[in-house]
């Protein structure tokens, strides 16, 4: 099982074997690839604190499977964007990013896209069943948060296109 955020106890759980797989199986290497994953999960905590997760969950309960999945994708892409905001603000304050770090995070975002995972597991891609977004979407939203460094840039729910 990969990393996940548990809203009930407000903790991030990390399966360290996932990081080995991220590197060996998916080619997303480096410390910043791991940092992206952790920041994405912390992004879910931010969503809980802001009441976003609760509103999305309520909307999902009133929706069919396709709409519920679409809402899940928007929530996940927002967490990717929040990870980018964290990276931008950390860099602005501490200047810790090194050459290749952003590419490492983008590689990790690409590696865990629903399209890539479905293709590897089933040989086909079914966008209507996505829960986290495509590789391109995940990279785009992380980069959006990174480029802006602003929470307001992460409104995936108002965006016409993902």
C-alpha cells in the first residue's frame, strides 16, 4: 500500500517500501520525489483543515460513480498543487532545491498518474475510472503550485479544464 492521509486521526502514513518501488519500478528517483509524495499527503490535511475534503465527500455521496471519481480527481490534483505551493515556499525561505529536484518531483507525479498505473496493470486506460488524475494532469497541477507559490492557484474545483 502506498502513502495515505487518514482524516480520522489526521496523520500521514508512509509505506517505506513504496519509495523503493517509486524509484526502482517507476524511475522516480531522489529525495525530492519522496518529498513530493509526502507533501501531497500533507496537502490532504490542509484540505481537511479548510473544510474542502468534507464538502467533496458530501458531494460524492450524492453523486453517481463517474461524478464521484471526477470529484476525487479534482481533490487529488488540488493536493498535487498544494505540494507545489509547499515546494515554492520552502525554496523561497530556505533555498534547498538543487538541480534536478523539480524534475524528480515531476517524475514522481507522472509515475503515479492513473493513466500510467492503469496501462501497467491492465494494458488499457479508462479515464472515467480515474481517481487521482492522469500523469500530465498531476505534473501540471504540481507545477502550477510551484510556479505560483499561492494557495489561490490551486482551485481545481472552479477550473474548467484539468
